[in-house]
């Protein structure tokens, strides 16, 4: 039962490596996740939130959002990438636990 809730998060994290755009990722993964959620009896909203969280977590692996701040500060991507990776791992663990156990409370 627990894997039903965290599976979309893990899949979204893997897909996000190859499709870094959230809209593009939803085009690829959205219809499949909705069908899978309905088949497994998971609320569709839980599957959508799991996909969104998986996308957000792995954005730290490709930190394009921080490039303007790096340009202003004079730092390079290699200066902060290690911190982003550690943050991604911690956030992935926390979000996997949250996505797995919080839906079981409701």
C-alpha cells in the first residue's frame, strides 16, 4: 500500500532528469499517472501531487533557477552544486516519507 503513493514521486524524479520542463514532463507522464492512479484506487490528486513533488525535488540536480543569482554573485555552478545535491537527497527522503504516509491518514 505504501509503494502506491510513493511510486509516482520516484518516477517523476527519474523522468525529470530527461525532461526538465514541468509542462513537458506532465505531457509525458500525466496521462499515464492518471490512468495508473485510477487503476490502483489512489485519489488522482495524490498522484498529481506526487508527480509535482518529484519534479520539484530533482530540480535541485539541474539548478537552472539559480543561474541569474550566480551571475550576480560571481560564483560558478560548481561552487554550489554539492550543496544542491545534498539538499536534493534530504528533500527526496523527506518527501518520499511524506507522500507515502500522509495520504494514509486521510
